C-alpha cells in the first residue's frame, strides 16, 4: 500500500480495489458499501500518527506531516461523499462539468423573469405537500408512515440515478439528483420531528 | 426529554404565535446568531409575516410554487388580486433555511398593495440588500423573486382563460412575456 502523493480530483481514484472502473459511465453508480468501508479503513490506517512517524523518507515521498494529514483528510472526504448516494451523484456530475449546486440564472434569465431550475411542477407540489403533512403531524405514527413513503421515494431516485448513469444520460441524472436532494431534506425533517416541536429544515 | 429547556421555550413561542409554528425554529436566538444571520433575517425568521395558504382554485388567487435545486428549499407564495389588478392579500409558506424564510416573508410585505406590474418588477437584489444576505444566500432572494413572478404568471394565465381579451394586459408582466416568447 502506498501513500497518495497528491490529492485527486475524482473520489473514485482513492479506492482502486473496490471501485476499479472508476466513476460512471465506466463504473457503476451502485457500490458495495462494506467493501468500500473496508478499503477505506485499510487506507486510513496508514495515516495513524504512530505509523507516519515510522515512515522512511522514501515512503513519505518528501511530504511533510501537514501534507500527510491533508491526504488523510482528503481520503475521509472522498469516503464520506461516496457513501452517500446524493453526494456521490453530485460529485460524478461535477467531474463531468455539471454543477448541480448552481442555482443561477445568467443576466438574460434574470431579465426574462420567471422561474428557472426545477420545472417539474408535479414533483414540487408533492414536495410541498409532504412538508405540510410533516408540519401538521401530531403523532409519531404519522411520521412513521411518512418515513416509509419517503424511503420509497429515495429508493426510486437512486434507481433512476443508477439507470441514468448506466446510459450516461447526464440530464436525467441531474434531474434525479435534484429530486433526491428534496427527498433527503424531507428525510432529515422527519428524523428531527418530535411531538409538539417544530421541524424546521435547517442547513 | 420533551421538556428540556429548548423544547419548552419553543413551546412558549408557539403558543404566543400559533400560526407561525410551521416555519419557526426551536433554536434560541443565540443559537441562530451563531449561524451568522443578520438581525433583519432573524426578525423575519422569528416573526414571519403573512404565513399561510389560500385556496389555489380561487379565481382571484395566483400561486407561485418554486424550489431551489441547490439546497432543496421549497417556497409557496400566493397573491389575491382585485379587479383593478392590485394585490390585496399575500400568503407564503417556506420550508428551508432562515434566509429563504426571511426572503419570502419580506417579499409578502413588499408586494401587498402593489399592482401586478409593479410587483413583477421586484428584483432579488432589493431583497438581498434589505436582508443583507451574504453571497452564499443570494439564491434565497432569487427564489423569492421567482415565487412572486410565478404567482403573477399563474394569476394572469387564470384571467386569460377566463377572459381572453385580457391577454394584452397579462403580457405586460415579464413573466407572461417569456411564456409567449
């Protein structure tokens, strides 16, 4: 096992064993979380301070302690992002030049007025309705059934992402990613719900 | 567990302002300040104006429903318009961060009593300036601008269907202009 000399732009390249094919379309969107975790733990163990101190100059490849710590942080970041389907999808798209987080409109759009972004009115209405249902819920049992429904939505979005990336349909993947973000927000609102308390979406 | 301090203070706030519970946070003002919100944002966040819903099927109601792909916030803004094209009532519901709630709350104050043409000219920069939004939160003000524009556009399209001769009037708003472009 060798310490990475430089930080990498693709999170996939940190895990050559589990993800040898890299990001979609070559590799699959789905991954084996257990295998990924095992490889991550193995890689991360190299950066244990006690081990770092024992490294020879050659093994260190001229890197300072700070640089080595940065590598360790990079690895953590890559692992965290890949574990979460939403973050994974955002990362894949970003590396293909598609910024899901961009929310802008250029000058022309601003002067022409009306809404940009998600134009899927049906989905937006459903999102609003679910938020309102959470707001109106008074008992844990209602939250539980909303959770069940939402888990299905998340599952469906991940399926959509898997098939979109398999066929390299990036527009479809972007739309599914955006939708998955809405469902993820709802998921955390449901998780934070407590009887008699509000469930704000904070981020 | 339910009666820890935070929950209790939130409960007090909820009783004082029952209609605003949906968009209020149980966080204490101190906790919110730590998130770095400007006091004007905090004011709208703690006392959101015009929270609520109207019947979207009413003929004099226009509904704008918009979402922010970047953060997953959703905002609903509704206007009730009289026969002279003046906005008589405004309601909003926002599920999102403090800046998104404040932006939509502020917009409801801005557009009440304005004509559709005036309201359609509101720019996100005005909202951002009033609330001193930092660059990372500018999209919240854009979302509020989108919301009012799409509410106007929804109202206009209802009028158009009901009375086609009003088409020219409807086309005055920028929203309708794009729809026909």
